[in-house]
C-alpha cells in the first residue's frame, strides 16, 4: 500500500488517477490509529520555455481514525508537509480509504476508485476508475523477495507499474514498490503532458505503528 503525492497539474492533466494506496487488501498492511509514514518528495519540472523548477519537501501521513465492520475497513488519513524536518508540519490534506474484499475506494482531493481483482498475484491488473479525462491501469509487474532502499532492506515486495492514458496516448506512468507490513517504500512518477515534463520521486524515510 502506499501513500501518494498530491501534486496538482492543470485541468484534465492533473494527477488524479494514480492510487495513493494500491491497497492489496487488509491482510497486506494492518493499519491502526497513529500509524505514521514520513516521506521525502522531490519534484522536478521542465518545459521548453521556463528553466528547470525543483522542489523538495517532507510529507507525513498519519492514520487518525479507523472503523472496522463486517463489510469493510475505513481509514481516515491526515497529510502534513514541511520544507524542513526541524520546522513544524502543517496539515494540508485529508483522505479516506475504504477497503472491501474486492476493491478499495479512495476519497480525497484526487478522488478515485481503485478496482482490484486478485491483487496479490503477479501479473494482476486493475483499472483506476475516475470521473476525469484520464483512464488508468495498474499492473503487478513482479513479486520480489526483498528490496533495498535508503540502506534498509524490506521484504515481501510488490513491484507495481501504473499507466495513464489521455486520448489514446500514454501521458503518465510511474513505478512503485510496496512492502508487506510497511506500505509504500519508493515511487518514481513520470508525467509528460504537452511540452512539460515532471518527474516526482517519493522515498520512505521512516514509519511507525
């Protein structure tokens, strides 16, 4: 599962369909109130006119409320950001995840519904349904025994590739690694729209349950 990035682009071109969690079911990552992830996010934007624009900040995501029923599990997650970890985090967003046996419904500023089928199997595909001009598909490219990032080794890894299509053209794609019991470890996002290219990386610094 993971956490994602709310970087906003213009109109139809905004990043709305890539899942913040690809949520591989409630048995893949047990969330509880207080679960916290801290990421460093780097964004580089280039176009044909303006010089390269680089932004780096830290993002903290915290499970603030959990509700479990016989049909679903609902998680409310608060998002905080800061430009420096020595400065207080400011709350910038809230989103909700509802996990069912066959799907995850994600409600937030980049609202989308993630349709899943047998998501724990390598090669599984699902569509990220949304009400914008984008259609997106995610594929579990591989299942890895381990993945090393920031000098730390994680195990039981899902290697997921996401594609987005805009008028029959691939306009966005990215890759993400999820660890069982950890969540999103690393994400590389590439966004090409018209004459602009944006690359975003999201790296897990630490997490706590």
